[in-house]
C-alpha cells in the first residue's frame, strides 16, 4: 500500500510540485509535514476533492513558487487550499 502523502505529492507533481531535495519533500517545520499527511488522508479518501484541492493550491501559489524550494510560501498556500476544503 502506498503512503497517502507520497501518493498525493506524486499526483500533484505536474501542476504544483512540492519543494524537494534529492527527490524527497522538504519540510521546514513539523506542522508542514503533518498538514500534508492530514490533507492526503482526506483528499485520497474522497476522490471528488482531489481536483478541487489541486486547483485551489495552484491558484494560491505565487508565480514560480511551486518546486522552487520556498517551502514557507508553498505550505502557506497548501494550508489555504486545505482550509477551503473543510471551511
């Protein structure tokens, strides 16, 4: 069974790649890793949410942030997208 976090990050890699180093996601703070894990669990359990989440994440990312290593701005956008799913 695939780890939900790994699976969601893989699916988002084309549109909103996470900051990474050596092919592994980079987290500057524990809350970022927990947020990704919680979001992955919710989104993958309800496939209808995946596209909505991805669209909100991409819309919330400043130009050029996805995949550039700026984990603070990336995970701030991730948090806003996750909040929109439950808010």
